[in-house]
C-alpha cells in the first residue's frame, strides 16, 4: 500500500472562507523518505489560506506507517484530544480494517499508536530516530566486546523502552542481562541498555522477543 492523498475543505484559523485542499492521509514512512522528512520538518500538509495568506496545517486524520519499524500511528486533530477515550474504539475498528485489507500482506501483529496533531507525530519520529541512533552505538560497542548482536522485535523494544539491538551470548534472560552488564562496564553510557539489563535481571524475567 502506497502513500495516499485525499481532498477536503480546509478551515483557516482566522475564520476565512473554507477552501479545498489536497492533503496526505496515508504516509508510508518506510517507502517515501521525502514525506517522512516533511513530517520531521513540520511541512507535511502545510497549506496557505488564499484569502488572508496564513499558513497552517490541515488537520485531517492521517495514518503513518513504517513496516520495518513496526510503527502504525493514527494521527487525529489536536481539537479531538478531549475525545481520546472515545476515539480508541474508532482506532480498533480502523485497525482491523487496515490489518485485514489495506495492509494484509504485512501481517500486522503489534498495536497501533495514537497522537493528536502533526507536532506530536513529529516528536514521536524524532524520538524514534534517537532510539535508532543509540541502538547503533550499542550494536557497535557489543561487537567490539566480541558479542553477537541480537535485534529485538521493534514494537516489543518500543513498548519496554529497550534498544533495538542488544549484546547476546546465550538464550536466557539472565544471559542477556550478563552480556548487557559487560558492555555497560566497558564505558558505554546508555539508558536504554541499562533498562534492558535491569529488566532481564528481574526474578522470573523472560528472554527478550527477537525479530
């Protein structure tokens, strides 16, 4: 499924006459780097009122999808923030439709996220980039220490605030905890790996979910 555009009426914040716009309603961040860059730069769905010249973001609903990152985000208007509880039912309904039709070949097996407004989506993607960068550093440090590097399931890592890559030597949770501790002792400063090590060290901890 490729990125899609829709047409709708835009409403200027200065209460000018509504006007028709074409906006992105489905963004495949894994297939269109330009659209992802537009989100990160705050330019996606930015429109200009023909009456007063004001620039603003069209607040139509958007779906952002990145398959390798296991990231499916429903983006609602900031004005709908007070309806967050109500919109959860809509998200579940739309998720099932997308899962069984539009993205059937992707085999979605992770929960969707929900944000309000393009600014929140922008912040989310910037955070994802920071996680990816820190994970690459962890992978390099682990390899330098002679460890294998295991890739965690992205949605699992996101949910638990773990890095995307972790040092591996063994298969149990304790094995992973010991490996993480050794890499941290080498001088690596990583809150993600430290959290991973602490969680894997807990009594009854299960081995991490690998991709």
